[in-house]
C-alpha cells in the first residue's frame, strides 16, 4: 500500500510540472507573436482587452484565442478514419506533457528531516526515457496525416516521420557522448555533476565539456519540434498546413499547444543537459543555504529597485497618454504603476523590518530551493526565446537540404564526436 504522503507529494509535483508548462504556454504564444512583430518592425497583437482597460501589451490575445477555439465549430471532413483522426492530437499532447516527468527542476525540498526530490519520476533510465517518449510523437503526426484522407496532410505526415527519425539518431549520439562524460543516465546526476568547477572557476556544464554535442543536439531539437528552419512537415507554401491541415477547433488547438509544449520541454532538456539545469553558477546547494541571508537581502534590494523603476516608467506613460486615447485604455498604465509601487513597498518593507539577512536554517533551505527553481525556469525561458528568435530569422530549408544536413554532415560529425569522447574518457579514466 503506497504511503498517502508520498502519493500527495507526487501529485503536487505533477501539478507543478503541468502548471509550469501550461502556464508558460500563453506567455510563449504571446512572445512568439510579439517577437515576430519586433523582428519584422510591426506592432503585433495589441487590441484585445479586459473591460476595455487591461491589454497588457497584447497578453490578452492568447486568452481570446482560447475562447475562440473552444467555441469555434468543429469540421470533420468526409472520408476520414474517425478513430485515428481523433486519436492523433491526443497522442501529440500526451507525449508532449509526459516528457517532462524526469526533468529535475530543483535539488531537494527540505522539510524538517525529510528530503523530497524535485522531479516527478526519478527513473533509473533518465534521459533514455525522454528519447523513448519523444520518439512517439511520430505516431501522432503520421496518424494525423494518414487519417485525414488528404494528400497534403499525408505528405506532411511522411515528411515529419522521415525528419524525426533522421534527426533522432544525431540527438541520441550527442546524448550518448554526454552520458560517457558524466557516467550516468539519470538527469539529476548529470545536473549535480555540472555543479563542479573546471580549474577552479569554469562551471563543468555540458556545453563546456561537449560543445560539438551541444550544437548537434540543438539542431536536432529544432528538427524534432518542427520549428523553422525545419518546419517542412507544416510548410504552408507547399502543403497548405501539413499534417494538421484538416483539423479545426480544439483538435487544431491541441496540435498548436503540443508544438509549444515540445518547445518548452526541449528548452528545459537543453538547459538541464548542457547549462547546469537548476544549478546556480558557482553556488552549490550547501553554498546557497550558507549564504541565504546575504543573497535574500540582495534579491529583495534588486526587486525593490526594479519595481520602483517599472512603477515610475508606467506612471510616466500614464501621464503621457492622458487625453490621447479617449477611452478606458488610458487607465491601464496608471493601474499597473500602482501595482508595481505596491510590490516595491512590500519588498522594501520586508527588507527594513523582516531582517532577511538573519533568517534561520529552515528558511535558508527553502530560499535555496526557490533560487534553484527560479534558475531552472529562467534558463528554460531563455532557450524558449531562442526557438522564437531562430524561427523568425532563418528561412525554411528545402527538403533535400534538410535530409542532406542530417545524414551527410551531422551524422558523421556525431559519430566522430562520440568516438573521440569515448577515447578521451577511456584514456583519462582507464
């Protein structure tokens, strides 16, 4: 009979995982649209609002899209294979969410004498689980293309399957080289190993020890997630929309959300394998706990200053917009300025009367956990932005170029990197 406490903690970690992914989804969609607009020198989404006041720079548009897709009429073409047609988007979303299960988002949560690992499933297979589960995405794309009874969707499904299989080999070889370096397939063991310092000052991150493997993994990840310049399965100039051409309403939304979930999970995997994951550079878990008072004081000081700067900037914007818009939109900047001012007063007040520099051992342990989770989320968001940046910067490859890159250039390079890494590990560790 499983311990009820363990079950509750497992459910809590699953809830946190889903909250991170699904909570980041609308932000990433907003960042995609605003980032594209910035790169293309245009405004982007800025019209949808709540009560005619809050637009939040276009952040309300993803919420409006959700309501639109929920209430939009679903159209199922004649001649589809009904079972697989409905199953395909479920597979895509399920695989995208399941992949996150073995990614550690912190070291341990210390509650008294109890240590709770901050990952959903501490599997012995670790990274192999991610490679195995992510490869199931090909079933969703192939089934969507085939079951739609549409030649363009079918070609998109075939392209997706060939592309994923081709680049999964390179991704696997890059990961194998990293496994040789760290001597473990557990992701948490890899993150802990990246807390070491080379020559006393360089973090032993995967990107430092395996720079070629990092480039190979990142390129393969773009191909796996069907992002530009590898979005041939969805090439609108050739295939209209690719494998999800015949989907509408919520089923199209599942494909759309699965792409962004895969992007977020991919960014989390890159940060975990090659950029230290939850590790704060030059500060181990023990170092964070020992210096928690100083770090908390500095963090509150910086937070207070930033909140004051935001409040000042928004108030100036409010003053400048008064009488120019002629409606309730003029109130948004003023209300947000008051909110940020309240946050500044709260953090500043705690800084003055709460004595954050003199916190106890339990609070220090919790602060270290918060810092590590924040570090993990920050790195994940930064690499998610890289996905957006590359998409709106590089043009789409031709299909023959995509296959040539994967088989004729990346595969030999991945094999060479693996052999050289194996020889180096054998020579240094005997």
